[in-house]
C-alpha cells in the first residue's frame, strides 16, 4: 500500500539578545513523506519510506537558509505469535473468495429460476392464446348451427327445441370466450411482471412468436 503525508508548521518567538539573529524570530517547517508498506503472505510486513524536511528562518546568523534534510528508512516487522504463517495472513482472502463464490452461486440460481419462470409464463400465454382461438372457432360453429336451426324451423323441418338448444350452445361458447380472454390477459400480465413490471402500466400486447 502506497502512502504519502505532508505537514507544515510555523513559529514566532522574540529575540532574547543581539545574537538571536533577529528581533523577532520567525520559522517555517515543511515536511513530506512518501512510502510503501506491504504485509507478506507468510507473516512479516515491510515499510519503505523517504522523507524530506525544509526549515526556513529569518535568523541572520544561519549559514544555510533554508535548510533541507532528507532521509530514507526501511523497516521489517515479524510477528512472533499471532498472525504468523501463511494461513493466518490469507484467511481474509480465503473468506472473501468463499463469499464471492457463494454470491456467484446465488446469482446463477436466481438467474436460472427467473429464466424458468419466464419460459413457463411464455408457454402459458401461448396456450391461453391458442385456447382462445379454439373457443372462437367453436363459437363460429355454434352460430352456424343456430342459423341452420332457425332456417329449418321456418321451413317446418325442425322443432322449436332444436333452436333453443342451438341458442344455448351459442351462449355457452360466448361464456367460454370471455373466460378464455381473461386467461389470456392474466397470462400476459404474469409474463410482463417477470420481464419488465413497468409494462403493466402500459397498454402493451405481448405476441408470442412461436
């Protein structure tokens, strides 16, 4: 891990004698340090740094003004008991990897479940639409039968009961169509909810391609 620090300080003090170099001494110190520290997998850690300090004063007797000081330091820390060894120092990494793997597994399962639900809802919509088509065809057949029964009644070739039964058949098919239409809408809403819930707020018709 790389790091850097910067500090600045000022001080003012009165001169105590003619040898103080100024009636009022002013000093300014500026320092900076940069370095890098790293913990090794088998326990120890090291710290390498470089620092530079600048001291400036209004003291007339200073030969060097400002004065610069640079130094480089290196340090190694070796734990004797706690934290020593590869296992102790890689424990956090191992835990993080397990957490990542668990998150990936959970995401994959959630994705698989979602895809399954979407496919199931899709084919439920396909079935509802096809069932509605069958109901429409059944109503056409029942309507033609009713028309035929009425013509036969007018010609004296059929009884009134035949027309009544044909009318009941048409009514039954019309009721079946209403139920089928409701099933289509419900299946469509379920698929919208799974794919994009915002579609529920719009008059969007989902048309299966298969």
